[in-house]
């Protein structure tokens, strides 16, 4: 029986089961002849306050057979980036024909999946491109616009065609999967957090779950001031007066002055906010996170992952890259795995995607391993700084001090045996065996300040010469741990307008004497609560504890673990380009921080290779 006949029969089933070669759908349908159309879906929000519900622009491409009885599942990408700055490493934008239908969709999802019996739906986020409204920098309206599209695909919302007539999505099974990188994937996380029915799976790539952690870290400002309002303006090409009042409110409500968590940030919380919660997620999850991402930090993945209901099917890749879509890093494996995932979750294909190890972990250039769950089993090991500059498991005595001045991670980590007025450095002896960290470290410091405020920073460093993924280097042909190497791969079918071909990339590596593995920072005024700053009494001792960023990393035999205690992290103060040390980066408080070594420790989830 051919795939087309099986698909026609299966389209009538709620959960179709199909026999396909090697457990994968095949490119049976014509991409060139596919139906291209657009609709505007009525949302439930009025984000620009014009008295009308925002209409969300939806561009569609689907097999021509779906006009004559074939019902197909949907792969959906909602993005704020179709105008500015563009989508993917090649900064692609949509192209339209004379009827307003898209002839070029950014990325490869349409090229690859439409011939295999899927519809691809490209959604302009509210306030961007051809949708109504104002972008709200991860606010509820951003999410609810996309939810309305899922509702329309399942017969629960109204849409209008180019003539303004109501139109229904009669061509779809309603089974929808969302995919996207960064903001795009975050919208999928938010929509899944509503528990909307019909959203069967999401594939968030380097995507956040809490708006607060995009701009803050435990009370410290990690992006430039006014960042939320800037983000709204960046993706909105409408005249300033349309959404200016909203952005002014965002500027005020985000509270850059204190960095505290408040109602503004709570409504942008997809982990446990008022409208979007991890506990509401019904959709299966295939997540990808780069643990050296300085934009969307690893805790955005790890904390959301841990709070997903046990019933949620899940898979993940965790890497040593930065803010990256794995399509650019491990293309053949990624596309094949994604294909199997969508076939299983949206087509009901009985392949082995969920019978194989669910987690892929990258430990370095070309070094991948597979395991059943994340984090890997480990033992909590507590290390304590010693007066002689070593790290050991036994408590020590004595004190050390340094000044809170913003410095880069490189400046704080290099030459650990040399005295530095802005840090304290402690190292283990050389490791006798390779040691793996998998999970989230935590630190506790007993400190006194000579001022009411200071930022407390911690770096976990791998000391030992090695060739590693260079996530720091940036340039026109490299960034986030990758570099372009020439040539292209063509993924899926092509037309004259949309060739589906993309530049090849490979790991960008560097040989270095040390590598910052994880980091953590806190405004000491927020040690009791993220929602309220409390100045410290100078000269009084305080015990302050917090989490570092999660990681999965191997320290090789002979290397040394380093604990660096410092102040403000200059690399965490990102400017609009994504680089450290923006024009209004926090310089540090200048406070003297006195550390009681006996009350200071770091707890690490470790396993040692026998």
C-alpha cells in the first residue's frame, strides 16, 4: 500500500498509525505544486488598545491533495523576527507573490516536511510583520496570539481569508507541533503552558521559560537598561506612536533600578506564572539547550524541564555551544532525529524514537554520548576553600577579601596563583580520574561587606590545557561555538524562490589553558527574596546561598577544578549586540567583600569515571 493511500485512510483517525519505510515518512507530495495561502486569525487580546481584537497573520503551505480530502498535521513556527532581524544564521525573511502569499519561507521546515505530508504554518507574532497589535517582550499577548492559531487549527477560533470571509482549517487533523529558536521556541513553551489541546509537541531550541532570567540574575542586571522595551521596538516596524505608550509602561514596570522580581516579570513567567505553567503542559517536548549560552541561560531549560509533568514524553540535547539551533551544528543527525520525532508525535508513525536513549549530551568537539535522562546520576560533593588556595572536602578557617569591580571572566580566571584584588581563587589538586559534572551546582558564602550592597559572583573553572568548543569567539563567519566552512547542504525540495539550501558549519575550537564551566551571581541585597531588596548592615556577617548555572561537563584526569570568588561579572552585562560590557553595564559597587572561608562552600553533582 502506498504512503498516500495510507495517509488518506489515517487522516480520519485521531491517532493515526502508519506503516512507512524505515519508520520515516517519504517525500511523496509536490512542494512546487503545494497550496500557498494566508489567513488572519482573531485572537483574544487587544494589545494596541484600539478597541478591536488583534488579528494574527498566518502564512500556510500544504500539499495540494489536502484540498481534496487529505488531512494533514501541522508544523508551526511563530516568530517575531520575520521583519527584523530575520530568521536563522542566514537572516532569512519572507517573500510574497502578487496575491500576498509567501513564496519563500525562512528555514527548511516547509522544504523538508511539506513533501512528506505535513502543512507548514508560519505565524507573525502579534505586533510584528503583518499581524495587528504591539509586541510585549514575552508578555501574555505574545503567547495568546499563537494560542489562537492552534485553536483555529482545531476549530475553536475564527479566521478570515484575504477577502475578509470566515475560513476554516478543514484540511488539517488539528495535530500541531511547534518549533523555533530563542524567542520563537519560547512562544512554544508559553503556548504549551496554557495546556491548549491540539498542540501535540513542541521543539524549543535555546528557549527561555522565565522572562526575568532573560534580563536579570538574582537581582543583578544582566542585559542593558531598558532591555524589555528595546526588544519590543526591535521587532516592531510600525511608527513609534502606535506602541510608544506600551513601551513606556514596560520601561517603568520592569524596574531596572532594583532588578527585583515583580508583577511585570511574573506575567512573563512560563514556568509558574499566572497564565502559563510548566505543570499545565500536555504536549511532548524535544528541547535543545547550549550550556554556554550567555543569552538564554541554562537554568531556563533545567528548571522548566524538572517541573514538566511526569506524563509528558520528552527528549533533549544538551551541548557546549552557545545560543544555537542544532541545525547549524550537527545537521544530518538533527534533521533525521527531528523527522522521526514529528512522524512519531504528529503522524503516529511507530518508529523507535522513544525506544532509544532520550538525551544526547555533548562533552566537547565531536564528543557526544547518549543516556536515559538528564541530569545523569551523580553524588553531591561539597568542596571548601582553604587558606592555602586549595579546594578540599574539609572545612577551613581564616578569611579573604576582594573588591567588587566588574571584570571579565577571562580576567578573573587567568593566572589563578597570582594575587588579584578583585577575586579569590581556589583549586583542587590534579584529578586522578576523569570527573563528570551533571546538574546544577550551588554555592554558599559567609560574607561581610563594608557597604550596604555588593554583587557576589562565582566561577567554576576547568584548569588544564585542552581543545574545546570556543563559544566566546565571534565574527562574520563564526559565533556561538560554530564557524562556516564553505559549501551548502540542500534540505528538502526547492523552487526558484526558495531553494532550501544552507551554509555548512562546523565546531569552532580553540586550545586553551582553562575554561569557565559554570557561573552564578547574586545581588547580596536579594539574598532573602528576589522580590525585595534589603540593604546589608556593613560589618555584619551574612550567609548567602544560591545556584550556579547547570552544566554537563567532563573534567579530564590531570585537570584541576577551580572556584573563583569575585564580584560583578562584566561578561554578563550584555549590550544589544549580545556582547559583554554594554555602555550602561554595571561597574560593580566598589564594596570590600570579606569571605569567611569556614562558612563558604560549593556543592557539585559529580561522578568519577573508574
